[in-house]
C-alpha cells in the first residue's frame, strides 16, 4: 500500500471514531469494554485516492474498519460495490484466509482502523475472551452474508417443487455421456474444431457461451470460428472490447457500433469532435492491452430493475429504457471490464481469441475491421477492395440516410427503447405517417430530378439486393413520373438470362444466376442502344420453368419522347451493362436498399442484412408458403452473390433510396415470430432463427392496420395496393 500515514489508534481515537466503530456490524456485537480493548490494538491509517487497500489474488493478513471516506470493490475489473463508514473489509484474514478475493481501492481520502493478524494474535494473548468474541462476531456476520446470498439466489431462480437430477445425459460430437448436473459446457467439448479454437457452443441448437452450465438432458455441439455462430461471437466480443477500451480512455467518448458492412463495422462517435487518427491509435493500443491481459467475458442473470440501474449508471440510457417493456422479470447482461451490454448471442470465452482486428478513420466515424479470422472464404485482395470501396463510398452514407437519421432524432426515435416508449404513449400512428411521408417525398424528388433532365434522359437503371423493396419502389416511382407527365416503360434484366445449360456455375458447381455472365450481354446491350436512340426492339421473355430464353416472346418496346425506360435487375448499375453508345446524360442509375435500423444498445443493432432476411422470411412464408428454414438456408448464397455482383456497383449510383421504415420490424414481428418458431430444433437453420427471434423480441408489436397500401412494407406482409 502506498501514500499512507499510520499512527496508533489509541493516541488519536475521537468520540466520533468510537461511535462509528460501534455501529459496525461486527463490532456492534462486542461489549463496550471489549471494544475499548480492541481499539488498543488498532492502527489508524490515512490513505489518498487511488490507493489499493487490498488486491485480488494477493496474500494479505489485515482487516480494515472505515472511519472516513469511501472505496470501491472490484473483482476482475468488475465493479462489485462501494464501501464507506462504518463498513469493513478483509475480514477473511482473521479466519486465516490469506488470498484476497477482490480489489479494494480508495475513492477519496480515507481514514481507517487497521487490525493485522499479528495484532489479533497479540489481542488473543492479552484478552482471550475479547479475541474469541471478535472471531465469533466475524463468523456470525459471514453467516448472515451467506444466508442473504442464498435468499437472493432463490429469489432469482425461483423456488422449485422438486429437486434437479444429480446426473444428466448429454450428446456431444464425441458421443453420449453421463455427467453431473451443472457441468459447464466447456468441460464436455473438444478445444478445437476444424483446426480453429472452439469459442462457443450450441445447447439444443441454441448458441450459448462455453461457461454455460447444463442442468438437463441435452445435445451439445462445438462452435468454431468457421461457423456462423462463432463468427458472430467473435464480432460481438471485439465490439465489447472496443467499448471497454473507450470507457478506459475517457467518459467523454460515447462510441456505439453502427452499420455492419460485410466483415466491417462502422463505429459512430456521437457528437465527439476528435482527431480520428489519434483516437484509432489510442483505442487500438488499449484493445490490444485488454487482449494481452486476456480479459474475461462474463454473463449474469439480473433482475430487470437491477439491470436498468446498472445500464443507467454507465450512461446507456437507451438500453435502460428498452428494459421497461421487457416481458420477463430477469434479463442477461454480458460484461467486459466495467461495460455491461444486453445479451443477444454468445461471446468468446476470453480476449485471447481476438486477434487480427484493426481500426481506421471512416467518413462517418471509425471503421472496425474484424480481421481474417472471420472471413475464411474471402481472399485478402477481395477484402482490400471492399475496404477501399467502403472508405471511398460508404454503403450507408447516402444523403437520404443522413436525412432519415435526422428526422428520426427529431421524433425522439434513436433506439428500440425510444421506439417502444412512443408505442406505449400511443404515438405510433404519427411515426408511421412521417415515415411513409418521408418515402413519398424522396420518391417525388427523384421523379422531379428525372423530369428536369428530360428529354436527354432516356434510360434509368434500378438495382438493389434481395428483399430491398425494388418492386414497390419502381411502382411508386412510376406513379410520381406520371404525375410529372412522364410515362415509364419497364424492362426486366431477368428476361435476358442465358439458357440454363449456358449459365455459368459457382465453386460448388451450382448455377450462378447472380453472375453478370448469366445474362446475354451482347443482346441486352444491343437492345439498350437501340431503345436509347429511339428505335423499336423485340424483347425476349425468359421461361423459368423450361430454363429457356424465348427470344421473340416479350413485348415490342419503343421509348417515345414522353417516356423513360426503367431497367430493373441486380446488375442494372454495372458498367459492363451500359453500352458506350448511350451518353452519360441519357442515363441515370439508382440503388435501392434499406439503410437505417434502430440500435438495441451501443453494442447491438439490427443490421440491414438481417432486416432484409426478415422481410424475405415473411414474404416467402406469407405469400409463397416457403418455410423460414428454407429461406434461412438459402441466405448465405444470396449474400455471397450480393457481395460479388451487387454492392461493388453501389458507387455507380446517381441516387440512393433508403427503403427502411423505422417501425417495420415491429410489424414484421407479427408474422416473423411465428414463422421463426416453425424452424425445428436440430435443423441447420435453427441457430439463425433463434438469433433473429432474440433481435425482434425487444420490439413492441404493431399490427399492420395503419400501414398504407402503397407502403414498401406491404410488398412483404401483403395487402399492397399494387399488383406484382
């Protein structure tokens, strides 16, 4: 211990000190003359702020009674509690337990009465009854603490009418085992899978942390970094380390993780005005330090009231608000150091697994690169190209996205918690009206831009990823164009597919319909050139059932002076699609995708990709009877195609339309919750279905009654005023 002054207590004890000591839970059990004899053995200690009175894991033989000031108790960098007069610390030393169970640090200038084990032994030699009575008081107080702890645990887990089984049967990759109930999963699984460390587990197909105890018969599978759940655990863990690093650097940093861009994550700096290069350096250094220290990730069940209080103390007000509408009395918080976050999925066991991440400045804050461990199928050159594209043209940095975020902030909707509060106050109709009005205004502005560029503008390409809402966007844009006196005609790139036997194949040998080479590019470019010059063309029609392109089965098209051609398809922005004969002023390219989602807390938000997957699950199950399990199973292939063929053309867009609606997940939940529950345990799609259920669970449900028939959301939940 440093920065302390020590003097015999008997020379400086005031009546106030004696009164304080007499109120202590242990010393209050002594007679006045016994307390007087004990004071003879005390040393009076004064310490400055920051002094460690005891350190976790180190040996010690001293007990303290606090006279003035306060201290904080931490365990593994986790704040446990605060201490002040007339409390005590270090009482286990009197029982011969030398290893300290926690660290206690002075928070202010403190005065303490100190009793070493040597002084206690001297007391036992001089006044044996007093020493015995003190020891009995220490034991009695510890007994009360154990009783309170038992009562607290009983209150958390609830009373049980029958006992848990002593032994359980578990099925693991290595076979069936009979183990003791309460065995931790980590003890039941191998340490590696496919040459990579096991970082999480599937407990009856549900992703969980490795330190999860098992109390009933179960099937347990290992999760490695090559598995989707393992990559998710890695990303969440790196994000939590980043937030803890920011907390250690300074409370002025209000970082929160924003948009997910493939293997990258935008980090929002809030209103902080900082040197981004220097901040990246400091955060990276602190994150590496946490990894070197092998900081532990923990999870605990909290009552809703306790969790709200903790999240409020650390300044996560949005997350605290979210718990006000929780449907259960308990919630789970995950912890790294002193930062707590709401649990959505598992974390890796400890920070030693987190290697290869990096931070760089980004136009919208910082960019967190998770590194090569979570992209085993992506080459370094492809990843470098994706990184360069994101820094030059942020995927979610369009002007419409910024405007969308501003009006959400103006409405007071910055998080799921804020949104739920508005639902409870009965203001959801207002949110829906403003959201739909915002879309209509933006579509009108795009139509006005097209009208202003007439008559030179002839062809408009419209692209976007799966379930982005392109179809409804085109129909609504067509209405606005007609209001402006322009008649749109449509051309679908799907009708230019090559015959199935000529379609290129991917690495797995499957037909790759999302490759640009799957289109008859010479014919398409010929038709676009002719149409742009005012000629008439005979368009083809692709018969998906036969897998044949019927060359003369489509309509004959001509672009009249009062018309524009809307070319729709995933490759509509690709440079290779556009003939050089069509001048720049004669064409326009629009990218359509959902860009704005609400955050759950500073660590977790629904990604744009997850939002589109929810849309697809609801649309395909609701309208096409496709099970959610099948939609989830196909999604990785869809995402790979987007990554290769669609998002690389994003920078070519003249306009970006954000199809997201701030309220839509609350409506999608009406359908998605049931459809996701239809995915059976044990199915390969179940872990993703379970994760999506956790993401949508915090939202207050909204029935679609107030969703207008022209809404983009109607494309997915049904009831649209448009014909598809």
